[in-house]
C-alpha cells in the first residue's frame, strides 16, 4: 500500500501504519505548529507561462504555472499545474493561521503533504458520537489541492487521515462539505467556512442518524446506486458522428467516421462494463451488510455504507488519491446526497 507522502512530510498524534512522519503524542500543537512539524509550510506561486521560439527568444503564453517553491529537500522549482488568470493560491502558513483559533476545541490529529507538494491536508479531532447505534470517532478534514484538480475542501470524516490511502467518507452537505475555488476571495471564503466547524457538527450527526430511520424499496435502492454510478459518458467524437448517413459525406470520409465511431463505442462499452462491475460489487456488499446488521437492513445508511466500502476497498492505482480528492470521493458524495432524499 503506497502512502505517497512528499518526502516523509507528515505529523501525527499516533504512529501511522507506515511508521513515517513525526509523532507528537500528547502535545497539542496548533495547526501552524503541526504543519511546521510536518515541514509543509513551503509556498506555491503563480507565474506566467512562456514558450521558446525558433530564434531562441521567449514569448509569454496563455495561462499561468502553479509552482512549488524550493524546499529543504528539493532545491528546484516544481511546476504543479497550469491555471487561468483568476487562480489565487492559498499558502499553507495562511491556512494554518485560519485554523489555529479552533484547534483548542478540535485538536490537530494529523498534517501532511502528498506527491510533490501538490496536495496538503490537516485533520482535526471532533470527538466521539453515536451513529446508527455505534460509537464513531469523528474528524474534520481540511485539504488543499494545488494541481488544479480541485480546490480547498472542508469535509467531515469518521477516520483519522494519515496519508492518501486512509479511508475517507465524504459527506455532501452545504454546511459541512464545501470545495472552495482558488479565486481572489479564497482567504475570505475559507475564513467563513472554517467558522462553521464550530456550529455544524451536531446537525451532521443528526443527518447521518436519519439515514437509519426508514426502509427502502428495491426501486429506491437502485436509484441511489444509479445516482452513485451513472452511465459512462460517450465521447464528443461519438456524439458528433451520431446521425451521419452515407449521403452526408464522401464515401471515404464516411468509412473513416464509421470506423472511428465503432472504436469509440467499443471504448464506451469497456468503461460501462467497469462501472457495472463496481455497481454489482456495491450491491453484494449491501447484501453482506444486511446480513450482519439486520436492524439496519435496506436503510439509506446500509446502501450508503455499501457504496463507501466498495469505493474504499476496490482495486485501483497504488498512488491514487481519489478516495479523498477525486472520483471515488465524488461517488460517495452522490450516494450520501441521494440517500438523504429519502429521509428529508
């Protein structure tokens, strides 16, 4: 199992499974102090893109580069992404200052950087709560992506984040799971949403418990599954070729279009087959959940947990962070949001 930590940049309260990082134990560091322990206070800057012309001169190009500044382990400028003019990074030190005031209530549990510094995260201890009749330890997760794939995210999770392979449950709620774009207002937006951490925990737990309150019909279970796993998208080239007949174009062009259309359709079928297999796996996990927890069988909570387990444990790239930041997290968010529709 890969951790994908950036040069061992991690600070945790208790040792992680990979035994990496700095362990701060019973200390109660602020967010900034924890980030300093993890050596993740490096800056990222936005620079204009340039291209080299044939005569050897350089000309400014479209877009900007997000670049990680040199660190004490890597004395190079590392390009992380290409972005537009409106993109505004938020520095790790500024994020730490925003979180410092609430760490007395929500102690820092972990802080770290992934890849080459393109993602950083902090998790804060939100204490214990009873959900679906079981005790859960809850955490707030704050992540920032500097590679253009997503923004600054504030979410709720029932596990401690120690690296990108740690299990994460993304909860889609306007009050507790937000993704902020890197615009000029990023600091103000982050200040506003970090403030809600003090005021929304009870409502989140109530929502989670509400998922145990009703039994679903088979059609409703299928609807949550379908929402979590929508059909694969067809490529634009496949769509553009739809409806073209031999009389519309020259014969040789039509032959090329038809060949490409067949290839595109074959690729779509492969993607759809993968989605169908994952969906079947989630249904199998729902059946197992129903057998183990009969009193929660076929509730929205059961369906949601089956999808989460399927996403967290199915095979994928060893260095994938999609459980936290990408496609797998979005699948879980869609499932949670749809599951809530049946208890509102």
